C-alpha cells in the first residue's frame, strides 16, 4: 500500500513531451535577435521556468531590444509547433489508467497551454477540474505555492502528496513546500535531479512500482 494519498504531476516533460518543442521555438526566436544559443543552452537555462523569466535571460544575450510582442509571438509559434509535433510522454497514459490514487497537474504554464497540450495528447479527460497553473496565483516555481494550492484543493496535506517533476526549479519548489518529489530524468542530461529529488526514474514504466 502506498504511503501517498495524492500524486501531483508537472505537465511539460512529465505528461507531455513538449520541452524540446517549446524550447526550440524559444531558441529560434532568441537567435533571430542574435543570441547564438542552442537547445542545450535552453535546457540548462529555460527548462522549468516561465516565459517572462526566460525573456529576461534572453535580453542579456542580445544587443537589440526585444519587441513588446515577443511573448505573444512565442505563444503563437509554440502552440502551432505543439499542434504539429506534441506527443504524450511514453508510458504516461498507462500510469494514469492504473494509478489507484487521486491525482492532478500543477504547471508553470498558463492554463490555456496546459489544456491545449493535454487535449492534443488525449490526456485532458484525466485532469478535468484538476488543473493548477502558476499564472492563476502569480507565483512561479521554485516557489512552492502552486503545489500547496493543488494539495489544498485536492484535500491533502503536503506530506500526503507525491510530486512528479523533471526540472530543478520544480523539484526545489516541491521540497520547499514539504512534499516528497520524484525526478523524471529523460531529459536530465547533466544528471542534476538525483542529488535533489527523493528518488529518480527515467521511464514511466518504473513509476507505478515506485509509488
């Protein structure tokens, strides 16, 4: 029997395989301003963050001012790219079908993005009424607020919940809120999550046994 009563999933990179897609769009747009970065840079500096913080980092890399409409353009381009290429994380549907605990999603992305990507990957029905976006409370990871909000609404204490994350900021946010957190390491190219998360795994096939 699991010691946990609820599982809180991050979205990007945990439920949907969106990290490469979204970060490549951001890399392309930054390079249009002369940033000269690649996808590895994006994973090291943008992954798990929210777009406003990413733009502030890009501003320090380029000589010309970033246009006011940069974020709106990013949303448009990335949403189109998601529609073309996004897939569910391999094995996650099996996890959701067989997870015998309440669960929800808590993400740094805006709710419209969460719903778009869950819908495109046929996962939205699992999370109706259980979507928690940092934008709704204007608090972003590594602050723990979105996880604390999610656990409260779901009806559980932090110590009763398990968070599944794939980013350093997400793991730090969960730990700051008093949650156990497992790190999904498919895109953890520098093996950074192992030192932070309670446990790590690189395949969704492992997760149910761990819980």
